[in-house]
């Protein structure tokens, strides 16, 4: 496994500025970064994976961090299976709170056991520390302005009624 190749997994439902912050910072730390839209069986998705993938690709391109970034989706097994397939030695996770630490730590331990893949936690930029896709979905569903929380392409999509379909 190559420690210079990393994977940033997430449901990205929808992509937020917090996600982009983690992606931008991780892209500066690794030679190759795979940003992976994954299905989380514990969450009910607002958007289909194909739509999340398209929004994430546009957001990454607009943020000008796509030089060493590959955006993909994965729904065919364990996250570490994808990491092994692309020879990634590192998973990068954004951590906003102790709740995130409690959720991510057991998975990090299992992933290291299963495939010798390390997990690196990145703390958020304070400006995005409380932004979550769940919050964005709630605000958007009630007709609120989410432009302070999401990339411009995502805001346009949601403003056009994308969350309803």
C-alpha cells in the first residue's frame, strides 16, 4: 500500500464547504487523492449516488483542487477494498467533534486490521466546523439559503429544486 495515495470517503449528500476544505487540505498532503462517494446504509440519501458524484466533480473542479484528485463512487464492498484496488495506504476523515471521533475510531481500527490501511483525521477549519450535509438538507428542504455552507454549484442545484427530485 502506498502511503502517498489517500482516499477521502463520504456520502457527500450534498457536498459542503467542509468537505471541500478537507479535500483541498488532503490534496496538498498526498501525491494522489481519491475522493470517494460511498453508500452509507445507516443514512437515507437525499440524492442518488450519480447526482452526488456529478455535484462533487463540479465542486472539486470549481475549487481548482483537481490536479491530483480522482472523484469516484464505490458501492461494491468494503471501503478498504477500494483502497486496496487503488493501492492507497491512507484513509482521510474529517472530524468535527467527539461524536465523530467515537464513530470513526472503531472503523479506523478495523480498516487497519483488514487491509493495513491507516486512517488520518483532519480537524475542520473553524469556519466549517459545524457544517454537515444533514444540516444543509434540513435548511434546503425548508427553503432556506444554504449558500454559506455549500459550493456555488451545489447551491444553484438546490435552489433550482434539486433536493426535491
